[in-house]
């Protein structure tokens, strides 16, 4: 087989089944560790709120309209899965002074790493026609899939935010959202608080 045929064979016979295993692994991890992972997420969320509150008390930040979780592909390539968390005012992405933090979604990265390790073991069978460089490309391709599970997980975890006493935690705009997506790309609203007065 030439290089083109080898890569096609690799994607068909190795990557495709490994992707199915990755989905199973992510699902299994979320199912078996949901309570632990949710507690970690909410602990981080509370720390983030405290940072925002401290900044507001100092007069360095006004009311918050968005808290956005953004997956960073560069973090994946660097061997981690730290998600950038930013608290914005009503101007959202145009806010020049967002409060920033990082949330470690290590559980998702571990699943992806297991997939890549399995593929790495298959590389010798391709006699150099498929290299480790291809694994980086695969990692970035699968980032979108991992992000779908991250959105699902944070959406479920945010159900606990309904019980938060927001007025005592930080100053919010009348409409407040928690969003999840990829950095400087599309994001989804996973929690929304609308405190506008409504008339009949």
C-alpha cells in the first residue's frame, strides 16, 4: 500500500472503531462518575463566582450577563484539557475586561488519551506510512465530539444553579446565561436566568 492507501486503511479500520469506543468511554465515565464530576464542576463554579464578586466589590467589574466555558484546542495539543471560563458583562465578547479562570475537564481528556494510545499501538503495522503527526490531526478532529459531551455534562450540572441565591452571590444583568462552546466559535446556552419584570 502507498501512503494514501495506508492512511485510508488506518482511518477505516482503526480510527472509526476507536471513535465508537471513545463515545462509549465518555458515556461510561459520565455515567459512573457523574456525582463526583458534578461536585468538582460546581466547586469550580462557586470559586469563579467568588472571583467575580470580589472584583465587583472593588469596583473593577459591573453586573455579569454571561459566564462562558470555551474548549481550547491548544490545551489538547499541550496534553491537557483546560477549559477557559470567562465572565462577561452585557457586551459579551466585546467586554475588554472579562474575569478569567480555567476549569479542568480532565475526565474528557483521559478518554481521548486512551483512544490515542490505542491508535499509537497500531502505528508500527503501517511501517511509517502513518505517523504520530496523524494522531495530532485525529485529536483535533475528535475535539468536536468531546466538546459535545462537555456541553451535555455542563448542561446537566447547571440544573443545580436553579437553587442558587444569586442576589447574595454577585451582581447580574436582568438576563444571565451560562454558555459552552469552543473558543471564539459557536456556543450553546446551557443555563438561563431571566429576571425581567413581566406584565400580563
